[in-house]
C-alpha cells in the first residue's frame, strides 16, 4: 500500500517539528493509541488498537526515526504485530516546509500487511489507512491550534 498526503498546519515549522518528536503529542493524536513510550531519541514502542472492517486487533510495535534533517524532514519506519490478526510494517518520509507563519507537512508512505487483515482486501485496507491518516492529521492540527481559540472552523479557506 502506498499513500501520499499534504497538510497545512497553522503553526511554525519548529513547533511542528517539536510536536512530531514528542511522544505525548503523538500518543494524543494517533487514533487508537493506548501507549507510546520513547525508548531513545529516535526510537519508540507503541500499543495501538485498530478496527479494520470486522477485525479488531491490538498491535504492539516499534518505531524508529531515521534520515533526520531537523527541522525539515525525517523517515519514520516501524512494524507491529497484532497476534492472529496479522502484522503491519512500513515507512513514511515526512517533509516540513515553512509557509508564511504556518507549515506545509507532506508525506509519502509505504506499508505492507499480512495475516487476517491482509485477507480483508486492499480496498478496505487502503480506505482505512487513509481515514486513520486523516484522523491523525486532524488531531495533530487541532492539538497545535488549541491555543486560546475555541472555534472549530474548517481549515480550507
């Protein structure tokens, strides 16, 4: 599965970079994330519960940040096991570009799944992955935008 995306974030690039490297921020933003522990400057362990179609699984995984070019880009790679539900492994290249007072975050991701979840078919897996990515970036944007404003305006102006 391959996926790309681009998101406009209303925060300076250094703030976005810091948040993307903060385990507590990521835990709050990753859909279904129950635990996220930073084990080194570039490694984390995670427990995430996901429902993909009729299959609900708890994934235990390890994530590593490589090719770090602070505060502009990195590659996040990882793999997780969901027991009998299967496994997932992949990587994403993340790039941050300054855009006035905000930041454009773009990514290119590639993932492989196996086990029961792979039997669900690529259309269901792809659509679920896109929904999860969009939910993460919505949560991330909301987290960074949660200054004093209580407004919930759509971001596409």
